C-alpha cells in the first residue's frame, strides 16, 4: 500500500513537472519555426523545417547589443545594491546612533511604493539632470528599488551574527572598514547569494523603467528591444521566439545552479531573524 502511495506521488509530481516545462518547450519549438508555420493548422506540432537561422539572424542584429546591455545593467545594479544594503544592515545592527530606527523605517517605506507611481517623478528628475536615455538612469533606478527588499533579507541574518569575533577584532585594533569588509561581510555570503538571485531576476526582466527612460537602441535591454521585431505591416514571429529564448535562458540557468542557495539563504535569514 505504501508503495502504491509513492507511485501516485511520483506520478503526480511528474505530471506537474511536465505541465510546468511545457511553456518552455513550446517556446523553443516556436522559435524554430517561420511565421507561416507558427500560424498554421497545428501550432503545437514539431517544426517541419528547423529554423536555427532565427537565432543567428537575431544575434547578428541588435539582440547581441540588447543582451550585453541587460548583463551590464543587471551586474552593476546587483553589485551596488548588495554592497549598499550590506553597509546599511551593518550600520543598523552593529552601530549605536539615534536615527537608526528612522533610517530603517525609510527603507521599509520603499517596499510600499508602487513602481508606476514613481515613473513621472523619476522621469522629471532624470530629465533635469540630463540622465534620460543614459544607462546610469537605469542602474540608479534598479539599485534604489531593490535596496529595501535586499536590506530586509539581510537584516534577519545580521541581527544574530555572532558578535564575539567582531569584538575580538576591535580589541586587536581593527578599524570599522576592515571589520566590515574582512570579517562581517564574508560571514553573510550565504544570504548574499540569495539577494543576488532575487535582484538578478528583477533587473533582467524589468520592462517599465527601460521603456520609459531609454529611447536609443544602443542602450535598450532584451525585454524592451524585442519590440523592434514587431512591425506595422509584418512581424517576424520566429525572430521574436528566438529572442525570448535567449532572454529566458540566463534566468533558467541561474535557477538551475543556484536554487538551493536561494532556499538556504532565505531559510537562514528567517531562522536567524
């Protein structure tokens, strides 16, 4: 009876896995067809002629530029966000100053601000300092919007880090800067990996800010640049599918290799907090 229960469980999990993977499989098949076949009588069928040239065509076009822009914006914003959030968490949990609770409250308020409500104010601010259609506007926006959630995750871990090592370092004459970068920061690597993945997912998939602040093709990301394949009279749907596969692949690889780290980091932060 127990064996039958396991069989039913594994069969159910297998069905769920296939159900979850189906959109990805369909997208890959979609990217290997031409427009005529995509809108044919059986859009779910295997390609009659595998159009691998769709990938070559989009990569030799602007997709390569969009891809490296996405990588560049995502990487720089992640580095800034994680370092600034780590510094803030260290200052709030390790230093005694009057405004620590107030500053923490300001960061937490950032969690309640909808993205769309800040578009016009941010646009006007960037316009006044000549940052519209500049990569810096995107990097600064990603960093600011990801700081609150990153800080919240880090705080739970920082509050109960063992202070004995830090106290011993201070007694030995360690400065605040060396204490943070040499001792405290390395101890938070497990939870930092979680924040890196969360930030990567948001930055890589973000659409609204890039679509609002960037107009030049040379600065667009994959999520926005894909619109260039949609024409007024004709749309290359195979190229769109290939671009979507290229845009989804980094996120899938990140989850495949680092999903355990995400769970471990969130669990560690929750337990410690």
